[in-house]
């Protein structure tokens, strides 16, 4: 499996707990990374397009939206698919293995 872009991985993580619209995803990523990663709208929606094409996320229909009652109808909401969850878990394992290799060679905290 080819490594996933950091942007795509963070989007999947943002959708792991709840369905969100684009701006919510951007805020979630910025908050979770302490502002170290801030996605522009172009980067976010380009990544979302690829994730949709790959079947890792889906866009929710009107009936499935969490804000059906009074939310902005222009917002598009996204949900992580089973394949997206599986892919994100595999990517997290891949990254954890890389950190273990770095630790073994004294390049990361907790080095042996």
C-alpha cells in the first residue's frame, strides 16, 4: 500500500468520530494539530474529491445530514466508509511501524 498524504489521513481521522462538513473538517484538523496543519479550501476539497473517488468517504444525502433542521443547506457533509476506516487504520499501523524503526535507531523519543 502506498503511503497516504498527510492531508487525506487527517481528513479520515476527522471523520472517524462523526459526520462533518468541509469547514468542520478544516477546524477539526487545525485544532487537533495545534494549528500546525491548516488546510486551504483548495487542498481540502481536492483531497475530498480523491477520497470520494477512492470510496473512502461518501457525501451524505439530504436525509442523512446531521443539521437537517435549520442548518445551511449549501453545506456538504461527509462520512467515513468502512473501507475508509480500514484504510486509515492500516495507514496508522504503517506510521507506527516507521516510528518504531526510528526509535530503534535513536531518532525518536523512547529510543532504546
